[in-house]
């Protein structure tokens, strides 16, 4: 049951009514039943792992809290983490590791035979595994109490808006909300609907339209060279942003309608003026997870320059691996780590110090702000090449061919654009209306929370905005775009 | 909560009203595409409705419109015959609904859909509105699964229609065989075309057709089965044949099409009178797409189909 499907359009209102009309005591049951129904709609077989992860995390967290001695506490923290991460590694990386070992052995002329398993990765395992690990570590560190109510804990793990692709919730943020003390809040629910609709716009319209351009180039690279490769990469930057932030907006909006606030996951990331800032705005629930449970425990930036560089690189390598078992993702993560390290030290050089990004209010519309923004976007796009390419050799092909023909700039750009748009006129029209709308809206979002601002507008302009956005959504959305979310594969 | 639900309902009603309003406005603007290729659909629909004698009706997309000599078939079997082929963009279920407008006892319906019709049933919005607008009978043939997507597209179509009404009324495209005047009374496009205007490289580079059991959805086969049952309840017979397709345009052919035919017959109960592999023809017989034949190709394909029809008629 995809968010952008008719079944979800029926499912959500039913859950809404059942939830708000049921007494406080059984609200968790309604949401738990709905969450498992939603999860099982993808296949009952996937339930085994989520139930197992839930039971193990619940029991071990309770044991951590009950035990007094540090040794036992540590044991009950380590055991479930080994189990959960072990399961994740097995499903996600077994074949990758096996293939890598085989090819290394063969490279040294040692005997090796292919050994891969036909594994079906449980949906959302990367997300609920990290959420469970975060919970266990938080209980161990005393940041959050262990949940005594098994049903509510199971809901914390499986809550349907975030179970498949996040945002990865934190126990001290979500668990208290599962006591359901709040009554229906009109403002919160309206805010949720606004966010949900905008999420649909991003996913169905912008991401769907960009996919035409991107797939046309990345899936048939033979003979492609020059500016077309750069354009397709820029479109991919918008596609993946709209796909995943759209998903997050729909998830957060759906939860808000049910009175639950999930963590913000995206804050206009392409308006960042540094790679570091980009990671503070992109997939925030994952990047803060890596910060809190990998980077800081490793020592962060407190133990000298070498350790800092090592910690950053390790964190981003793990982040790359988390996204997928392929060298393209590893290189993508590594590139981000290296870029962040370079960035940190570049701004320490004499005259460049004054250009270092400052905390507080951002100035975008000034020459240095625009240059930093453009540079950051260009670097992020460069890394996306590795993220999107079907194979590592495809990525290398793109990197080596993307400036081919630039010696004659006019024909370089002209040919690139001509090769890019083998689309019908309606799709082109839809693309060139929907993208500027997104960019302008994102620029406004940097300064103000547009969902809130619209809610405070007078009735007539507010309704005009509602109608305009819904019409744009309905008219511009392509009917035959790929409806799957990119992040489901992770 | 009442206020929240009320607002949601108001929003839905407003949006539906806007689309309904635009549709009503669109019906007041006269149909513009009666001279274009898309105008032939209503001609064929009316021709079928007016039939009083049973005959052979060929149903499918443009593989038929630009791929059959129906007159020859009619003369061979000494029975009326009509080519109800139009455009693959309108997809399978639309044609099944449209042909139901007049099926007579004793009719022989031969379904010849492009292979894409077995994968999905999403109608191409622009072609559909260009063909069915201002004709409520045709609009009613749109299957329920396509209504949402089609009406979402209506404002874009309407914009084009109004601009055509103002600046280019009743356009007659000069595009090599794609207008109403190219069709004869049997429903065949008889525009003089003798060669393939695409190079073999162009065909190869855009080869996408897969002929395998994987391309058949259960829903699609179920729809065909229901159609057969409906026709049989009236006393008409239903057969299926294969579209002629450019050899260079076939990306994959699973065990020579045997499994495809077997699954089709098993699931629908419709006898497929042809072998898919027989209709995979050399590129020289085609005109401008993988499915559109030139007149030499039409002759070859018609002869093949006549031989196949002889096995059941």
C-alpha cells in the first residue's frame, strides 16, 4: 500500500475516524492494528523480522533497566544490537560481501566459487533496526526509560507512517506521545493535511516528471556524453529530493492528522551553503542518528585532527553502506566524508576564514551566499552521480564524459539540451511549471514555515492557495510515472 | 473535528466542481478534430452502430487501422467485414466497451491488440480526449479505472482545444496518412505508402516489445474472458489474432510465442487463430512504427490473416 495509492487514500481516513472516535485507552490498539495491517499489506512474511526485533528490543531494554550492575547492563545492550545489526547485515550485505570476497580471491588466483543467497529483504528493516538500536542505547544511557507497555512499544517500532522509510523516531520524542494525552487539535490536523498535500506534489509531480528525464539518460548511457549528463544529474538531484522529502512530508502529515508529531526530516537542503549544512538539512533523522550513535561515541571532534578526520570518514562510509550494498554507495559516502573534511580545513585558511558559514540567519541573496550555495549544490550533484549510477563503471563513465565537447561551449550546451528532452510537449510543459514552483516554495521555506503561515492567512487567500496547489497537483501529475519511492530499496 | 472534516469535504467538492465546470465548458466548445486521424474513431463507432447484418469485426489499435485490407477479407469470406482498429493509446478495455454498442447474433469478433495492451490499461490522455470529446456515447466507454487520470488531464486538453478553435479550427494535419480522408468505407487507412520511412538503426534503437507470458496481467485476461462470455450470450463468436510487428522492434520473444498463446487461450477461453511468430515480419513491410504496415505489408498480413480465419470460418 503505497502512500500515493488509492488504497492509502481509503486507509488513512478509516484510521483517522477509528482513532479519534475510540476511547483513549484503546487508541494504541487501533494504531497498532492499523500499522500491522499496513505493514502486512506488503506481505505477511515480512512480519517475522519486525516482530522479532520488537520482542528482542523490548525485553533487553527492560533487562537493562532492571539490572543494577554495569556488566549485565552492557551485556543486555550489546546482545540485541548484535542481533539487530547482524540481521540487517545478513539481509542487506551477505551477497555483496560474498561477491566481494570471491572477486578478491580470484584476483589473487585463489580458488573461489560463487555463493549467493536468494534473500528477500524485509521492508523497512534499515529504518526500524536503527530505531530499535537507538532506543536500546538511549535506555542504556538513561536518556529514556524503558517502555513497560509492550503494545505501545510495538507501536513505537511499527507506527505506519514511518515504518518503511522513516523518519527514524527517537524514543524520548515519540514514546511520550503514545500515551495519547492530546485531544484533537484542528490546527495540528490542518497543518498535517497541508504538509501531506505538498508531499504529494513533490513526489507525484516533480519527482515523477524528473524521473522521465533521468531514467532516459542513466538507464541508457551508451553514446551519451557532454552536457546531457550534467543536466540529467541535476534533474536527479531534484528527483531524489522530491521523492524522499515528499515521502517524509506525507508520513509526517499523516502522523500529524493522528495527533502525533514526527521528527522533521528535510529542511530545504539545496539552500545549504556548505556540505556540513547540507547534512543538517538532508535526511535529518538519519544524519542525527549517525551523529549520536556513531560519530559522537567514536569521539567526534574532541580528540585531535587525525581522529576527527577518521571519525567523519567512518561515519560517512557507514552512511554510504547503509544506503545499499554496492560500491557506488560506498564511494558516495566516502566523497561526502572527504568533502566535509576539506571544507572544514579550507575555511581555516587565512583569507577564507571570513567566508566560513556562520550560525544564525542565512544570507542567500548576496554574492558570497549565492556562490557558496551554487558550489555546495554542484558538489552534492557530483556525489549523486555515484548514488544514481546503475554500476560503478557507469558512474566513472559519466564523470569522464560529462565535459566532453566543452571546447566549443555553444554546441556543448545546445546539443546537451537537445539530447535531454525527448519528451512530449505536455510533459515538458508540466516539468517547466512544476520545478520553478518547487524552487520558489523552497526559497520561502528557508525563511518561514509556509504550512503555518498559510494557516494564519485570511479565509479567501488561504482557500485560493489550497485550490491552486490541489489543481497544480492534479493537472501536473503524470499518469504513468513510477509510483515507487526510491528510499524503499534502502 | 467537525470543522476539520467539513473543510476537507468542502475542498473535495470545490475541486470536483471545478473539473466538472471545465468539462461542461468543454462540451460547449465544438469538437475540432473531425478531420484529423483522431476523428475516425467516431466515424467507426457510428458505422458499427448502424450495422444490421452480422459480419467480421476486427478490434484493436492502429496495427489494424494501418495494417489490413478488410475489403479483401470481406470478399474472400463473402460476408460484411469492418475494421474497428484505431489507436493503441485507447487500450483494451475501451475498445471492448465501445464494440459492445452493437454486437449482433452471428458476428465474428477478432481481437487483435498491440502487445502493450496486455501489460497495462492506462489510456493516453491527449489522444483519448482528441477522439472522444463532445460524444457522450464514446465518453461512457472509458473504463472506470481511467476516469480519474483522464479528467485530471481535461484542463490541458481544453486549453489546446480552445486555442485551436480560435486560431486553427478543424485542423487537417498533413502528416502522411493520418487524417480522416485516408480511410475507406471498410475502416482501412489506404494512404499510399510503400516503404519504411525509418532506418533499421532507428527501429533497433527503440525496440521495446516483449512477447512473453509476463506481459499479460490477470485483470486484462479476466476482462477478455468476460467480453467473450458477453458476446457468446448474444450469439457472437470471439477469436484472437496477433498484430503484425517489425522484427527489429521485438526485444524479446519467449519460446516463439507458444507460451504466450497458450496462456492467453487458457485464461480467456478465446481461441487464438494465429501464431505470434508468423506475424513478426521483416522491416521492409512497415511504414513508420513497429506496428504500422505499408501497403505491401498490408497485403502480406491480410493474406496471413485470411489463411488463419479459414481454419475457423
